[in-house]
C-alpha cells in the first residue's frame, strides 16, 4: 500500500508546470490576447508555480503563421514582451515536437533567450530524433524534458526500451503522458514504477502530463505524486485539447508546499477562464471524450464531433467501434 506520507507530506522536490497556453492553444489555435497571457504570467508568479509553458517552437515553414496565434511559434521578442527580463522565480518553457520544429535554427543559445527549458515531445518510434533534439538543447544551455506521448498505445517492453535510450541522454526529466486520457490510477502506478526505476538508474526526474477524458487527470496526477513523481503538469480550469488536463486549482489546493497559493489561480479563472467559456470555446469532459478515452483512441474524432454540437452519442460510439 502506498505510504500516506508521500501524499500528505511536504515535498520540496515537486515542480508544478503550467501548460495552459500550450495545451490550451490547441483549443483556439493559440489566439490568446496579450492581456490573457500577461495575467497568466502574473498569476503563476503569485501562485508559486515553477514553470510556465508558453507554447510551441513550431516550424514557420510547416505551419502558416497567419493561421495561428504567436504562441504556436514562441518567438523570443514575443516572450520578452510578456516577461521582460523575468525577474522572478518562475521559469519559462516551450515545447518542441519531433519533426515539427527547426530546432537547430529557431532555438538559440540559452544565454540569448528568455526560455529556461525545452520540452521535447515525441512518439516512441521517433526516439532517436528526440535524443538529437535533447542534446542540441542541452548543449545550448537549457534544461530539458522528454514527453513520450500516447504511451497507452504501447506495452512495457517498448516503454522500457525507449526509456533506456532517453535516460542515457542529457535529459533532465522524462514525462509520463496519458495523451488519450485512457489510463486509470492502477495503471499509472505500474507505469510510475517502471519510469521511476529507470529514472533512479540514470539520475533523471519523472513527470506526468494527464488528460481528463475519464475525469481522472487529477486522480492520476496525485497517484503519480504518491509514487514519487516530482514534475507535475496542470492547466487553469483544465483548459486544454479535447477533455483538457489536470486542473491547476485542484493541484495547488492539494499540494502541501506552502510556496503554492490557490488564491491567484481562482482570480485568474474568475477573470479569464469563465470568459472563454462564455464566448463558446469548447473543452473539458464530455461524453465523446469519455468514449475515446475508454476505447484508447486519439480524441480528434471527438473534437470534430463536439465542434458540430452533436449529441447522438450512440451513433458516435458505433462509429468508434466499427458497428455502424
């Protein structure tokens, strides 16, 4: 049985990362107002959050800049406009997808950047390319993580092989990513055991990024906390692709570190998240996302379905299961 002290005790090693802009940007193509971003930055500082993920370092040759807001590309000048010299304890991160980032050109040396950490997102079959990106970012002076996506579609043998390769790199932390929101706490516990084993072997931290398709993002995150995972992703109001993510307000309310402060999170949600919902932005738990989670499928079909405001759930279920 898990030691209750691991859930209730103060853990100074824990790091909270706000993924609201990056994962939330997948809902509105990153068209956030500057007021939203500046208020989010200030809320994170006041709430004691450790990292703020601004978005992606996407290739401007692969993605048309006119189709997206600035946080799809996270140019240095745009980040500086929000954070200045970032005279705070909050660290700035961005995500770089394998195959979708001109990382050798677009990621400058850390000494010239407002960014502190590069998060490399990869699928298992892309691991060698991910390692090259990690090493490039590390040589340039950044903290690095590797986020292995869609692990629910692979088995332990694949996880172990991938982890061994990544952990031998200069990466600082390796993330468990429940991309489809299909995993249950019991499964998270077993996955954590493997990640923690490899992490301990190579001296790497372990993180978790959970999706809320089955309303288990928070449960899976605190399960991971109890298993010794220290890097925790969350978003304000669960804002994120499809069903969204672990709620920042839940996580800050749960963690026992006195540095974390719930009140600024509530203020930000009250001012901005409720407004996004009132304007009709769609995210969060819904039956179509539940179904893709249960069936361990990518949520793209559920995103399209909810965008059409359909409620013929049985028809959608039949489509997903091939019964129509």
